[in-house]
C-alpha cells in the first residue's frame, strides 16, 4: 500500500538538517511520490534542486500570495522557463491570502491571475492557496475554467481546503480536486470531518503541508510526509471504509492530476 503526499514544504529551513533522512524514511514507509511546492523563487528553485536528487520527489513552482509584491516580469519569465523542467509538475502554490497583510489584495490578485495564465500556457495544473478568501478564489477560478477549451481536464487542487461542502462542490464543478490535511484529525474540526465524509472520493487528495498542520496525536511537533498515514486513517474512519481504499483512490487521483507514472 502506497500513500502520496501532494503538498509538503521540504524546501523550508525546518528541514535543512535532516532532509535526506526525512525523504528516505518516507519512501521506505511507502509514502511517495512527494510534491514540494514553492512559495517564492528561492523556494521554487530549491524544490527543483531537491527533486533532482530523488526519483520519487517532484516540484511545483510559484509565488505565494504573501509574496505577491515580489512579482515582476523577470519572475514571470523564469517561472515560464522552469515549467519545462521534467521534475516540475505544477504551478503553485498560488492564490489569495487575506489573513496576513504582507501583500495588498490588488497585488495578490494580479499575481494570481498572471500565474493562472502561465499555467494555461504550460499545460500544468495549479496548486491553490486560499485563506479567508475562498469565495473570491472560487469566483476567479470559475471565470478561468469558463475560458478553458477542454471542460473535462482537471485544472488543479485547492490545497488544505478552507471551505465548506457547498464550496467544495463548486470547486469540483470547475474541475478542481480538494485536498485535506492534518486538521481533519482534530477533534473540533467538524467542518473538515463533514468534508471527509461527503466529498466524492474521485475528487479527494491528501497532503501533510509539512512542517505545518501536524495531525493528532503528534500536534506540537514538526510535521513530515510520514504522517500522511494518520490523515488517511482518520478519513477512512470517518468514511467507514478501509485505509487501503483511501490510499488507492487518492493515489490514483494524484497520478491523474500531476501526470506522474505510478
């Protein structure tokens, strides 16, 4: 049985001292492929560098909304160039974040739309971040979807989904996967429990968002890809199905979106 971690930040400083061990242990425990998203150009380049050293590790490249003020023409050109790298499987993470005030809403929206355009030109899926912004994110993605020539193609994933079931259904209707992370294991996260129960299994992905959002019973510790099994086990429990079923279906979904051969 194999599980896929579709979103983990092994390119952050929290993993500087033991990244080789973290990746090797994860693969040994049948957690692969592993996708590392960028949040700025430095971490995007580092994601590619890490991925080049491991057969089962891949990268996404992009500018996080909190870094939107760094966006310029040279950044756009470099991202477009890097989309040709064989280890790059997505543009991300990109989107809107109205929780922090590190970039203005106008900067965030402009950077988001520019990267959607890059994704369309490259044919890569997108990894979407939203925080306190799900309605606007879905509105922008709906317009983007309406302009796509292929209405059957999966366009991306809303990572660590912040919305409710009706918003998840809207995302599914415009060909986006929904990804659940550690909060689905939290006792009081009733909204996440409902999502885990009621989402179509054909539209579900798993992630750790390491080193963040560590699942129960390890909250307070650094998260790693190995902990994806705790998330999968909780979802299986909530859906009253087997861990094997969750592993098989979510791995199949990840294969479909990111076009890796496993």
